[in-house]
C-alpha cells in the first residue's frame, strides 16, 4: 500500500490529463448519451487513456490498480444515483405521480406521457 501512495504522489500533469480523459470517456462509453458511434469512440478513448496512464505510472501495476479503483468509484457513484432516484420516485428522468383518473390506484403515470394527456382531457 505504501508503494501505491508513493505512485500517487509522483503523478505528473500528463497523468492527470490521461486520468481525466479516462474518467470522462469511460462513463460515456457505458451510457446511451452519445449514441452507438459515440460510445465506440468513447470506449476507444477510455482504453487509450487508461493504457497511457498505466504506461506512465512507475511501476505500471500501480497505474492499473488506480484505474481499477476509479472504475469501482464510478460504479459506486452510479449505484448511489440510481438508489436516490428510486427513493425519490423518478422514472426515466421525470417525476412520477399517481393520479385519481387512473383506473388502478397503484399505477404510476408520467406527467408528459400520452396516457396522462388523455386522462387530463377526458
């Protein structure tokens, strides 16, 4: 563990840039934000940044270990955001609500969905 701490203190500006590029590209390669072609380019960028970061870290195994910790950190962040969104009742980026018009009292209706528009008008 002391070796990893020494590697962290020896990181230069080029490694910071590569780590930043990895932390930007990796989530983009997993999401549908950029589309299929964008995800492929983001994945390639994440791989290139990770390889460059590991190659510039002395010893390279510490660089790989730091990248693994970064991947776990991104995963924990995504899990925390998902859990918070589930607790708040967010559905596909919009606040879900129940309506009195719905036939089933437990059914959730998204406010801008076609069903909600029909329920309000009729």
